[in-house]
């Protein structure tokens, strides 16, 4: 059986405050303990992209029950909460914005490209760029003339 979706731990820290906490969700354990049926249906309907309409309806019902049930649980059953030491990084540098001479969008200065002596954004420069989508990271390239005429 493929694992249920994992939820990335979150470490919360604010500059000037030295107490930090790390929170991670015990989703898989909570689901498997509270509803093996929901776990199996999740595998079938969501992960395998299968199941009948009645499976989908039943999963929706179970998910609703589980969601409200989790709200009643003590935090310790749902989350791992730990105090941790974290080095908080310096503030990020703020760059000036530059208008793309083709589409007019503001572009962070280090991302500006020059085309025919004018500042343009990466898509208008017809350069490749990375795009994060539901299926992962892919390389994209827009045609300069297509965007100009859009």
C-alpha cells in the first residue's frame, strides 16, 4: 500500500523571539487508527484515481466525519510539537521593480533580461524558465511575439 499524503513539518520562528516550535501532523497514524476504511478508499479513489461513484461518495462521508472528529482530539494526538533551536536567516534583500517593455508587468530587477536594449521579463525574452505545477517542475518557454500580440 502506498503511504497516505505526508504533511511537511512546519518550524515557526520570528526574528527577535528565541522560542521556536516545530509542528508536524500525524495524519497517517490518525487516519489508519480512526478509519481503516477511509485509508483504503483514499488509496483506491485518490492515489489510484479509481473507484466507483459510491466509493467516492463514501470517502467524502468518511472524510467529513474524520475532519470533525479530529477537531475534538487533543493536540498531542494530532501533532508532534517540539521546541527546537533554529538559526533565523537575515531578512531577504528587497530588489527594485522594473517594468517589462513588452507586457508592462513589474519584474524583480535581477530577473530582467535585455532584448533590443530594453528591459523585458523572462517570458517576453523568450528564455526558458522553471514552472512548478501539480505534476512537478517543468521547463517552459514563451514565444516573445505570441505574448506581445496577446
